[in-house]
C-alpha cells in the first residue's frame, strides 16, 4: 500500500492557474486573457484537471515518493478548511500532513466554521470573513449607508466579544490605507491559532509528521512566524537563489516571476507559478527526509 500524504490549504495549495502552463493552442491563447478562477472555472476539462493535479506540489510529491496525495476537491478556503480536511484523514495514518496558511482576512470569530456555540449557530452568527465584513461596515458608515439587521448583529457581537467598535479614529484609519487597521484583529487571530494548535495540530503530531507552509499574505506570514510553535513546524522553502526562507513572500520574491500574473501579464492570476510548485515540492520532500 502506498504512503498517504494529506495537504490542507487554499487556492495556493490547490494549484489555481497551473493549467495556463499547458502548451496547447487553447491554453497558450488563454495566457493573454484574464484568468482568475471566476473565468477559469468554466474552462476546465479533463486535460487541465489532470495537468493541475499532477503539477501542483502535492502531485509532484506523490509522484516523487510513489505515494498517494489528498487535496481538497474544491478550490479555495479559509483558515479552518484545510484543518478539517486533514483531520478527516488522520485516522487513516498518513505518513505526513502538510497545512498551508491562508490570509487572516478569511478568519471567522471562532476557528471552525462548524462551531456550535450559541452565537455561531444563530441565523447571523457565522461570519466567514470577519475582517472583510468589518471593512464593509466601515464603508457603509463613511458613505452614510444604512446598516442592515445583520450588520447591527455583527457590530454588536464584535463590540461584546472583541471590544472593537466603529469610532472616528477607525474611520480615519479606513480612509488612510497607510494605517494598519488589521492590528485590531490580532488578538482574535492569536486566540484562533491557539485553538488550532491545541485542538488540531497537537493531536495530529501524536500519530504523524506535521509540516506547515507559511501564508502567502505578508501580514499573516509575520504573525505565523512570531509563533514559536508554528516556527518549529514551518518548512524552510528553498528559493531560486539557493537560500532558505520561512517567509513565503520573501521566498517568492527570489523567483524570475513572483506570480503567474507576472509571467503571463494579462491573466491577473496572483498564484504560484509552475516553477514555484516544483520548488515547494522539493522543499517539502527535503524536510520530510531530514
């Protein structure tokens, strides 16, 4: 029986945009056009799916190690989606699991979207992207738009649970992108990450090897690196310059093209390139075998 490796993450783990590297007339032409997933989703065929599955880092690792890799069948995901995927396979004794962080912008009030607390189970309780929703409310206040019943529920919960309220100072921060409004949500992030560690990762480590890949978004990546527990499990990523990085953003800046959009200018696809997936696979294999 082949060894099993489970990969949890988001669209970066999933391999969004890799089909653009197919050297067929259709996909060569598509490289000149907008190619974010809202466009690419309807263009998929058996050839593109097979190419993506084989050339994302999970597929490359499976091929190199003659193993079976599991990746979510659906593109995208928040912080908890990859954790739940890995957790659903942990009893099948995987050789290792790999979790790739996404952005804190996709954070819920409580780590899991399956939270059963008396708030999250109410009609307005489960907010999948708390920070984005807060920005929407700030936008409404700045433009004197009326809050909905759901908005008011959210803002009241944010005030009671996190002590975050819309003030003149926050509105000024919203108007000035140079200021960092995300810092308001750092305590929530750290609390959610403690839950992630205690409820998921520490349980996984009892039976398998756990590897973490830092977030592609710089702010989240810095928070991840500041956590000593996470640092112990982060995969050192080999850059194109031969050096190793724990920061994903520093790592991707070593490559000739930072994202697919930098290689294929018209695509607007900001995901990892084909070459980067090869380097990710090599870095993970090197860590697994160390």
